[in-house]
């Protein structure tokens, strides 16, 4: 029973860490700064927990105490789901991204991580029968915890986040930890059972709230690669209603007029119409990065002779474009669910126009698409007299032009 509890606690830790990136994404992004803060704080919390757990285990080597520690970890995990909606908006603009990411991770994820870090050394102390087997006992329990972490990593990354959603995962993980608390201390059943019921109730209420929000026009969806918010807003200049798609803390990644789904709602997308000037006789177009498919829909309506291939990494994003942004099947449209650079490496097609509109957190183009090798692949995919247009969000001169100058030199 104790070994099962250690395994489940190891799995829960990595599920919390991976889910943490999705919890932080809409407010802080998914940049290296955010990931560094998340990983660093959780590792520090584990170290503190291991030290504290070892001391407490020597003072009170009781299965009942261990069960309480795991149950507290369950409640700390549920607290993330209950508090994130007001903690993160409060901290979002309080300081620099570096400071905010560290503080947010400390507030939300450190308590559960410290408590889970206490489990392994405490379990070792409980399992020690004699000093001759101390090394074997410690090694086997830490190995079991690590195996649990590996299982939790693959389970969260490959299955849970995309299929269940980040908030629901937290309550499910809390319920699993409550079961682990019972496994650690089988004589204490009442509190773990009550906790499981309360976590299940929180999960149910959260699902009902999500459904009400979706009916009101607000969607919070975890996909295999992003946490996506979709909501209705009103354009300031015209007063027209738009449906917006957001994957990060600033700006909108896609938008659609509700009264004209094929029109270009975001100003930057209108610059892609420059293809009419640079390549008026175009027949084949490649769009790297689909998002809400704003320009591909416009191009299908305005350029009746053009065959359009759209490469979008995230199948969940494609599904949202179909369900919420009026994307429909079309004989001149081909959607390829793949990484943009991988597709460029494999394709033998030649295009009159390539539009690069690929971004990750904080409007940064993925680094592997701005290298010399990526530029060579794009050039190879262009037909003679073909044109490449890149959306890069930079100034033409001054401090804000550094990325533009670097990319221009690369191309």
C-alpha cells in the first residue's frame, strides 16, 4: 500500500508541473522565462520538502502523519484550481515577467510541491527495518517515485491535458492524492473519502460553469499544444461584433467578424493582400500557421484560381477553426497538421506564395523557423519568381528593429 502511495505521489508531481504551464499560459505566456521559473521553483520546493520530510520522519515516524501530509498535498493541488482565476490576474502586471513568473509559481505550485517532496524520505523511514537494507530500501522507493513521475509526465503530456483540460486535471489529481493518503495510512479513511467527494463536486461544478460560459460565448480549451481562449468582443472603431482567439497574455492571435466570416478583422492580416501586387498570377499558396484561418478563408473567397495549403501544428486549433471560425472543407484547401519546418523538409511542392504566420508565446516566431536552414527550405519550396511574406512584428528601424534586421540578413 505504501509503495502505491509513493508511486501516485510521484506521478502527481509531474502532472502538476506540466499542467502548471497551461495554467500560467494565458496570463504569462509559455516563454523560456516562464518554464525556467516553473521548473526551478518546483525543484527548490522538492528539495525543501525532502529536507523537511526527513526531519519530521525521524521525529514522528508514523503512517498516520504521512497520510496527513499526502492529504494536505491533495488540498494544496485543489487550491491551485480554486485560486488561479484571481491570483494570476492580480499578479499579471504587478512586475516584470521574471519576477511575476517566480511569484506566481511560488504562490500556486510551491505548497503542493513541498508536501509531495516530503513523501519519499518519510516513506523510506517507515520502511526501514534495519540499517543493513537501508540503501536498498531508499533506492527502491526513490526509483518507484521516479517511475511514477515518468508515468505522470507521459499521461499528462500525451493524454490528460488535451482531453481533460488543465483545471479538471487539478481536481482529478487532488482526488488521486486523497486516495494515496488512504493508501499511506489505511486506518484513516474518513477524511480522504470526504476529500474525494468534495474534489468530485468541485470538478462537476467547474464543468457546469465552463458549459455556462461557453453558451455565453466564452470558451477555455486545452489543445495538444496550446491553451486557447475564444470569446466575443466588439471592434472599437466600427462597433462590429468579433469572435477572438487568444493563446497568450497579450493581443489576439485571430479574429472573425460575426457578420462576415471571410473578411479580415485584424489589421495585420490585411497586409497579406500584398500578394496581389507581388504575385498577381499566383496559382499555389502555402500558409505556415493556421490559427483561426483568417487569411486562408479570405483567399479562397477572393482568389478563385488559387490552391491553398495550410500547415498547422495543433489539431485542436484546426478543430476550433472549424467549430468557431467558420472554416469549412473546400476543394481548393488542403490542411496539413504538421510542424512547419518538418513539412518544408518533406514537401516536393513548389508555391508561388508562402505566408509565414507562425508564433508561440509573446509573439515570438519559433526559433527553428528563423534559421539559415529554414530560410533555405522556404526558398526551395518557392516556384521561380515566388514570394515569401513573413509576419514578424518588428519596427523597421531603431531598437525595435533588431529582429527585423537579423531576419532580413538571414533571408
